[in-house]
C-alpha cells in the first residue's frame, strides 16, 4: 500500500507536529511506501533558502518518506513565488480562504497526478485537502479533523468562552476567528464532500457523522488510540506519583489556559499545579500571570521557549 501524505512535519515544536511524526512510525510497520508532498509554504521557503531546502529534503528522508521528483520542479517554478510568506494573521486568513485555492490548481498542473492508494492530510485544513483532490489519481482522499464546530452559533460560543477573559480585544477576536477561519473552513468542507472528491475523515474523540450532518455522505471513524504515544509510558502511570496535576499544551486561550486558573480555584488552589508549554503571545502570558492565585508558591510554571 502507498500513502501520499500532506501535513505539518517540519520543525517539530508543536504537539501536532509531534503527533504527525509518531503516527508515521506506526504506519511504516504496515504500509509499503509513504510519499510526502511538502506544504506550499515550505516549498515557497525552499525556493528562496537553499539551506532550508536541503534541510527539508534531509529531514523528510530521515523519517523514511519519499518526495516526488516533481516537487523540485514546483520549488523552481514561478508559480510558487506567488505563495506569500511572513503574513499577518488577517492577510493569511484572507489568502487561505481565496487565493490559495487558485494556486493549488496551478501547482497541481505542474505536479500532475501522483499514484497512491490513499491521500491523507493530517490536519483538517480544507486548503490541504483541496490540493490532494487535484493531485490524486482516485477518490480515496481524506483527513484528520479536530478544530471546527457545527454552526456559527456554536463557533462563536466556543471562541467567546475561550477569549472573553481578554476583554474587548478578546471578544473581537472571537468574532474574527468565527467568521474568517472556522466558518470558511466548514463551508469549503461541505463543498468538497458534496462534490464527491472526499471519501473519508477521522476524528480523535467524537463521531463526526453525529456532529456534522454533511459528514454522513462519507466514511467517518474515531481513531483508537486517538493520538500516537509510546505505550511503555503507561507502565509508569500511578506509580510513585506525587499529589499534583499537569497542564501541558500550547498556552493559548483556545486551549483553555485562561480558564485553567478559574477551574483550579474551584478545585483547590492550594493543590500543586504544573503548567508546561509556550504562551501564544505576550498579552496572554501577562493576563495569565496577573490572574494566577495569590497563593502561588506551590504553583509551578515551566515555559518552553
């Protein structure tokens, strides 16, 4: 079996990249070949930076993956130069919801159709899935879905709870994320499924078909285990553990870091809590530190920079 993969694999640092790499280790036990097509942003960067280009190829090969020969042609093309880099969040969202789909079509003409049994995106971004549908020789195209909800109301409710602690700027950001990220992504997914170009989607917790009616047209399943991890770690669970809890994630409102201390006060702020991760920005870090419990001598922080 040959799998064509399109996902975040380079410059490991986030939980998602770590998960993607761990999944590949498992796949290699059961499949004949894994082909990797880099993200457009990585190919754009490689077109300007020879050192990054060399690093990208070496890193992908070190994971045991194959890169199609046509990737080099894309990197050297004029089309890839139309992929912007170093954009603001607003410009990136506007670009990814519109222009990127046109660039997908142009780059796919250079790539041509690539032979594989399954075409898989390890993120739910419809831009990535759309690109796969254009280079796939069959309709066995799908993705892992985690981060969008069922309606505008649910979207805004979710993001409001996450960001409202930041005041007016947080509420405005909730509107922004709802209407310029979540809604356009869901709308494109509906379009891709209705066109018959997507065949499956996996989730890590709840059955997608029960949450999103439009997903009932394709195969959906819940991954078990939902995230890759070393099973040997389970041998250490509940063995000699002290009385403390750990919050380990990207320290952003969307992950619940601003709600964490509210929850902890209700539990018992005198209990030990270890927070590990990197803050998404300085404003979130400042607000978090400002609102932490006064009895913080036993509250430990570990920030990875």
